[in-house]
């Protein structure tokens, strides 16, 4: 995971404040519970993206000789792999 837990806590607090300040949203759960739930969603998304990155790493390693022999742009190929895997999983990057 590329982000510290205190940053996730800060982001969760910011989301909570946006929800609280929005006139058309009525919070039906305690703010602490909402903050924890938002933090959980952020963590889940980060973990999913880490899994996608690991899958991309494996693909890049598997095809390393082809990438090198065909002089392909590894950075561009990595992004394409990542977007395709995310799309297959229904994950928005």
C-alpha cells in the first residue's frame, strides 16, 4: 500500500465533512461509524489496486524477453496491462 494510515484517516474525515455539509444528505449513522466505513472502502480500493499491480508485475516478468526483443515501451505496456486487468475486474483506476 502506497499511502499511510493517517492519510486514510484524514481522507475519511474530509469525506465525512463533505457529506455532513451537503444539505440533501442526512447521516443516519454515527459519524465515527461513517468515518470507519469510508476508511474501509479506501483501504479496500488500495488493496485491489495493489493486487492489480502484482498481476501486472507477473505479466511483465512473464513477457520480459518478448518486450525486450521487440523493443516495446515497457511503461506504456504496463499501463495497458493495468487498465485491461482493472477493466476485467470492474475496477476503476
